[in-house]
C-alpha cells in the first residue's frame, strides 16, 4: 500500500501541542516561520512517500545481506539514501556552524516520523546519527566537532552507538572492550560489540562508531567506562576516508522484523590496528553516551507512532474495500471500535512524543524547567509510545482477518517491525524502573508535581482524567514514602508508567479537541479529532485508572514461588 503523510495532523500538533510559534519567537529559532514549517511538512512527507515507501517491501523480503564482512543493501536503497543527503533532510536541526539549518528538533521529529512511517527499517540509519551529533556537540573537542560534524549533519556519513556486548546487555558496566594509549593521541580499541544498527552497509563512504570501552586501570562498573570515536576508515590529511581502521562486521542477525536494518556484530582490533579518539574526559563515557541514548529513546518512542500511523492507514483502506455480510466491514460495529481505537491511540502517542520534542527545544534554548520535564517525559514517550505501536499494529492484523496473518498484505510486517521497539534502547521495563527510581524523586518530587499541576489546571473539567491523576498521585506518594520497598516500587513501575503516560496524553488530547471545536477550518478534521479525543478520554483513560491496584500491589506475590518452582 502507499503511504499518505498526515500533514494536517502533524501541523495541528505542532501548533497546539509543541506550540511552535512560541519557539519561532525566540531568536535561536527565528527561521522556523510558518512558510518554512509548511515547506518542511509538505516536502518531507512527499520525499518519504516517494523515495522510502516504495522500498519497504523489498527491505523486508530481501533485506540487508552479509558476505565476507561486507553488507549490501537491497536494490534502490543507495539511490534513496543519496537523495536523502542531497535534499538536506538530515540537517534540519543541526548546528548552523557545522552545516545544519538550526531549526527546532520538533521539525526534525516530523521528518523522522515520515521516514519511519514510510520504511521503518531503512529509517534506522537516519535515527541514530542525530544522537551521535548531539554527543559530539555536547562532549566533543572543537577539533572533533570541526572534523566529524559536517559529514554527520549532512548524512554523508552515519553514526552508530556501540554499547552492548555478548556478556553485557542491560548491564553496561560489565563490558570488556578495551582502549589503550597508542602514543599518538589516539587509543587502540579491542573488543566486540553486538546489535549495532547499521554498523556496516554500502550506503555511505564512512561510518562513525561511538564506542564504550575501558581504559587501563579503570575501576569496574560504569564508572570506569570511556567513550571513543572509532571510524570505519581513518581520515587522510584532507579529511577524506583513508586507511581501513580494523573494524570488521563478522555477522548480521536474522530477525523477526526490520530486515532492512543490518544489525551487526562488530569486531574491533583483530589486527591491533583499530584506533579511536576519546570523546570528553576519560571515565566519563556514560554521561556522554546518555546524551546519545536519550535522543535515541525519543526517536524509538516515535517509531511507535510511525508504525501505528502506517498500520492505521492500511487497516482503514482494507476496511473500506473488504465486503462481508453485504457491506464493507468498516460499517461493522466491532471493526469501527478497533479503527477508532487505532486513530485515538495513534494521535495520543504522537501528541506525547511531539510534546517531549518541544520540551527538548525549550531545553536547548536554556529553559531548565523544560530540561527537567524532558527528563521525566523521556521514559514515558519511549515506553508508552512503543507499547501503542505494538497494540495498533496488532489491531491492524486483526482487521485484516485471515489476510492479516498472510505476508502479502503487509499488515504482518508492521507487527513484526515494531516488536523490537519495546526492547532496544533500554527495555521498557528499564524505562519504568528509571521513572520510579530517578525521575519521580527529581527535585524532591517537584518535577513530577509540576506536570500533574499543569494537567489539573488545563483539563480539570475531565472527571475521568482527574480520577486517573488522583490515582497516580496516590501511587507516587506510596512509592516515594517509606512504606514501599525497592522491590515493591519496581513491581509497580510499569503500571505507573502507563498511568502517567495516558494522563499526559489525555491532557494533550483534551486540549486538541477543545481547540479543534472552535478553530479547525476543516469540519472533517475537527470531527475526527473530537471523536478520537473523546474515545481516548472515555475509554483509554479509565483503563489506565484501573492499573492503580497493580501499581500498588507490591512484589510479594511474585516471590511466593522460588525460581525453581516458577520455572518447573
């Protein structure tokens, strides 16, 4: 099926959730004029639909191919990526000093949504490079920035993130990759990394790996980790790719989905000739890497929106055309229920992720309160956004009936592609643990309290939403007090994450419905927005309120059985 960019919806959310006009009023984002915003929305959507979407099927069926250390992408991918670079879509929010356009991150989020909705697997090459850019902007030396940022911002070279090792998954502190001084200002890197997205491919002339490694004498755990820039090719004096840097792709994974994205096992320094350059201070690698990871987590949450949008569009098209019992199935009440739910969940997830992007832009302008709120929102956007992507893709399969289980329709691909999103960039369980252990207590609970206060102030006439907020506050008091143990908090962390995500999204949906009723120029758009918001507030919000018992249930039940009995 084709992909139709949801331009009107994107613009509405930018206007009324991100409030992009407030950003454009700041000198730092003065170029984000209404005309520029419109041009980006229309242009990015057209580009994604024309260049990336037609390659989605071959990316799934043929996929990336590995042979003797070389990864080859399917036919058409190199030309499409070259078009991405030539069109400048990677430079939207890059620093102007290094060739970027200096526009809000919220606009880059729109571009990323379009690319990923058109072809999620392919878009992963576009997703991690911005995080590498952010890490270099925040922690790189002036020389590193001048050398590497222009090519990363243009997209001529892509960036990767190298944390995971066979024995060190979520436990990053257990990594063994080593870095020893080479005597010329570089470090010799030796070790292996797994699950490296686009760690090897034929789309760019160089690949910039950001690699966590341990230096001699460094303490155990995460405190002893440093971050290094390790290119596939070292550079000549003129900045062009030169000598091979002893980084080898020894295999790629055979996966459930995202087959257009090569997931690589990389071996560094097999011949003791892999050189890396320290980013930031020695043994400050986790701080630098978290800059990259937090950017990636928002973009993974956005992947939930991408697949939800694509699955919804496909389900609507199928439901209009498929006739059963004498009428198109779109007229059947249960199918209507599923379609309205898909619409509502997709719009709500988009609102939450875009809202987080707007807070990132305000933080970039120096707003400390926005920075704190972004920290609170990041686990919500990543966790709930990806959960919604999975649910909506599953509903899309259901609406297709038996044909949804058959690969030819493409509905199954959406479900397979999105299933990785709750797992990578920190599993959703880890995100929930981060929420209750780190984010709720920030500033003595004031960051959390400020979000709740904003929800109450603007959406106080929504009784169901206020009941949900009451439940969230009750759970938070219990978790932050002396009554709940660490295990109790963690056992209830996932339900609470869902509750707070739904409350935040419900607040933003209520706002949009109110504005659409009075300001939307398109009656059809206004009606759809109001129905989607009403469904969310009347159906999804009460479902989330019902999670309070689970959030407060504690961990005791889960440990009544010993591990051997549980696994019997």
